[in-house]
C-alpha cells in the first residue's frame, strides 16, 4: 500500500474491514466469557465477572498507550521519510511496554485480594472474583502486548495479519470456553484460562509479522529515548483514557447500582457493558482504519487527503451508531437473553433501560473518532479534552449526581448525557483545529 498516493477512499476501504474485524473480535474475548459464565455458572458469577472487567480495561489501556502513541509517531515519521525517528518510536514504545507489563503483573499478583475488595467484591463472591482475577494478574503481559502489537502491526501496513491474529485467538477462546465451562465444569477458572489461551495465540500470530518481508519494525536499544517517550505518552494518552475510562465507568456504575438498585441492576448493566464493548469495538475499528492513513498523510503535509479520510470516517461511524441504537428498539429481549436466563422481572426492568441507554451510541461513535483524528494529526490537547470529558469527568459527575437527585433509575441517563455534551465540545474543537 502506498499511503501517500493511492486514492484515500481505496486506502480507507482496505484498512476498514481488517481493522473493524480485529477490534470487534477482540471484544469477543470478554463477551464469550460473559455468555458462557452467565449461562454455564449463573447470574452471581456474572456479577463477579463484571467486577473484574476494570482489570481488563487497565491492561488493554496500557497496551493502547504505548501501541497507539508509538504507532502514530511511527507512521508520521514514515510519511516524512524519517527512518531513524520511526525506529526510535517503535523501540522506545516496546521497551516501555515491556517494563510496564512486568510491573503490573507483579503488583496485581501481590495485591489481588485487596484489589478485588476495592472493585466491589464481598464475602458472597470474593472466591469467584479471585479465581478469575488470578489469571488476569499472572498473564498481564499477554493482554498488554495483544493490543500493543495490534497497533504497531497495523501501522506497519499489515492490517490483514492483525485481523487474522485476533480472529484466530477469538476462535480458540470460544472453543475452550465451551469445553472448560460446560464439559469440564471449571467455572470461572475455565473462562479465564480460555481467555488467556486466546490472547496468547493472538500475540504469537502477531509476532510472525517480524519474520515477514514487509516488516519495518526493528528494535534498537540505542534508539530508545526518554525524549521520544515524552512524545509517545501524550500522543497515546487519549487511547489509554478511552480504554481505562471504561474500567472507571464500570467500577462507578457497579457501586452506584448496588447502592441504589441492587444486584439486578448490576446484571442489567453487565448486559449493557458487553453490548457497549461491541459498539466501541466497531467505532474503534473505524478510527484505527483511518489512523495510519491520517498520520502518514499529515506527516507528508497532504492535508486535502487528511480531510477526505476524516469525512469518510465520520460518515461510517454515524452509520454504525444509528444501526446499533436501533437494535434496542427492535430486539432488547434478545440482547438480554443472550447473556443470562431472564425472568419476567428482569425483562420488565431491563427493556426500558436498554432503550434509554442505546441512543448514546450515535454521539459516542463521533466522539471516539474525533479523539483518534486529533491524535493522528498530533493534536494531543483536544484529543485529551474529548477523552477526559466522555471518559472520566462527565460520566463520574452524572453517575454520582443523577441517582442522588432524581432516584436510582436516573443513573441510566448518565452515559447518553455524557456523550451528547462531549459531542458539542468535540465539534467546537474540530472547527478550531487547522492543519496548515
């Protein structure tokens, strides 16, 4: 692929399917566990799994911090014809990711029990939370490098390999989820073991890129630079916050739901959170399809091509957002029944909640794309603004304030209001950012 000469629409199309497939299938790692555990172990296990989800978010967030942050700078340097800078971006990001993965694995293993209680576990489910969380702690580097390598392999013009690696891992994950949970009766441990196996296969398949003829990723210890790390961190921070904020929101929702609504609210939110994971995967896939093309052409100062790709990305996430929001009106019972065996009371409570929450996916897609666009043209400040607003500041404000002021059910409006308010801010920032 020639990112600087081929038609923008052709390039975007060649990246779109592999990128969307890769990000979408990544969400299957968690969703497969949710469905299998909810159906095979029970609703209490589903609550325990939802309490562990912030750990997933943290590990994937660090993978995105160094993978996307370094990958954007790698693509910009490649577009500008600066091979030394591109090598420094990859080498520095790889070294930082390796150190971070080791530290997180040690800390999570040593402090897993107090961490589990901090996440909301209690005497009724601490055993299940620890059973699943121990796998996350011991194999933290696998989860971090799964997202890290996806970003760099995609930026090194090999999106199909990234897609194939994730797809292979997802298939293995689903197969062993079924075997471990339903045939061997391993419960939470079986779901966790299958997820580790799937991510391990993904990492191994991504590593084959380094043996390919088109590989441009070469590590050099001398190219590792603290100055480069100082550029990678702000560039990757929006992606880090997008992933990490999902864990913060889940943590906040769990605590407020247990306080105002009870266990049933957490079960419903578990369904919503997994549906949202699929939706965000689609939006992130569109964003990541545009990102290498945006960054390379920005580095080459071909701004007309940058605007063309931006327009295609906006239209694509809008189409996905409308389609996804419509599903809550057509099949809410199906979505709930996919994850847990519902009774009449759960359906009566869950159906209106889904119809309240799902319209948020329309502005959400635009917000995620705008954040990636600002990253790709090396504008970390507006990207961080969008990400902090939608990922931390506004949802925490609404999650805490709405149920206190208007009752427990008002908590379901927190995300729709967050995404709408962020979209207004994002459009203002978009008008102010000029490339030339």
